[in-house]
């Protein structure tokens, strides 16, 4: 059901923008992190990011991104599922990373496209 959720949220975002921009190509996306059937969205604050990262520390979890592309009368929706293994995160590493403020707008409290790459041991497309 996580796959349906990220696709539906991405479609909702894209369609909302597309409704006012019918001549444009609009891409909407949504990402969640899932560990043991628990969804991790964006943390509300730095403490939330610390809590998320502590829970995800050393785990293998899934990062699901839903995407919807709207153009003319067409809507194409899909998702990507990536298995991610985080390293064991010390309190000092978590504090440093949260101090960058990068986690505050990332599902699961981290993003591998920035400083969060130092937290990841491995990724695998599922």
C-alpha cells in the first residue's frame, strides 16, 4: 500500500499544479521511508530528525518515491523502490548531520544527495 500512497500523493501534487498550467509539462513527486511497516515522512523539527535517524540507524529500509507526469490529456504515474542500508549512527554523527539542517526537509530525516551520503552503507533498486 506504500506504493499506492506515494503514487497517489505525487499525482495529487502534479494535478493541482497542472490544473492552472494546462500548457506545461508538470512533474509531481513524493517520497517516504518505510521500516517495519512504519512510514517516516519529513521530520517536524530537529528533535524529530534525531529520533528518526536513531530509529533508522544500522537498518535496511525502503525509500519509495512516487512520480506523476502530466502533459496535455496524459497522466503517467509510477514509483521507484530503493532498499537503503544506513551505517550505525553515533549520537555525535546524528547531532552533526541534524546541525546541517539538511534533514528537516527530507523523508526519513536524511537525503543521500547531500551530506546524508555519509550515513549510507549501501543502496539497491528493488
